[in-house]
C-alpha cells in the first residue's frame, strides 16, 4: 500500500488538529502518510519531499501551518500536486495563518480551508482523488449522505424539548 495523501505539519503541536484529517482518510480507506516538516527549520527536507511527491505516488498534499504559515505555499511552489492548506490557530486567532496561506501569488495556488478546518481538508482530498477513483467518490458521497441523516436526527432530537411558547 502506497500513500495517496500526505499530511504535513509545520510542528507536531499541530497534530491534535490534523488528527481529524487522518481519522477521516482512514475511514474512507485512503492510504496516507503523516510527517512534520518545517519551511523554516527544515527547508531542505521540505524541498526534497515536495520535488519527489509525484514520483512517490502522492495525489494530494494537506499542509498545516500556524503563524507565518509558509509551509503550504513553499510546498506548492515545488510540486505539481494539489496542495490543501490548513491554517492553524496559533496566534492572532489564526487570521495570520489564514492570510499567509490564502494569499498566494499567481501560478502557485493553495486550496485553503478554514482555520483549524482539517476535517474539510480530508474531505476535499477525497473529492479530488474521487475524480479518478469511483470507489473513493462513492465513499465520499455516502459520507455526505450520512451528514444529512445526522442533521435530520438532530432535528428530531430537538423536538423533545418543550417550551410554553414554542410553536
């Protein structure tokens, strides 16, 4: 089994957020790898990873970073593989990370999810892979159908709460 998705974090302190991505990919049965690489502390390793991702069979890269949040953009600059950026709330309520990731120059796109939005990054990765893999696409469709059921059930649960003026 070879990884199709690479989850990259600027620091292992990002793992509690990124674990949701790993759990989702695992549920979808999409092979993935997880590594910590820093655009600032280990730039040579980031370059090596980025330039070899396609050759290594990676189809989507999910890169999480906080504060200056250069990691997703640096990776995107060195690979043709789609990169999904996850801004991590580390300072300034994560706004600094969000802006650093989303404001890429022309030619270096990074798809960006919300602050700490790692679950959406995993879902987006499964949708990207699903374009060329019917099994993954169907699993993603089933997942989204289960989300609809969850909301229907939640509304049924809310009916249990009675109030004098509730209509």
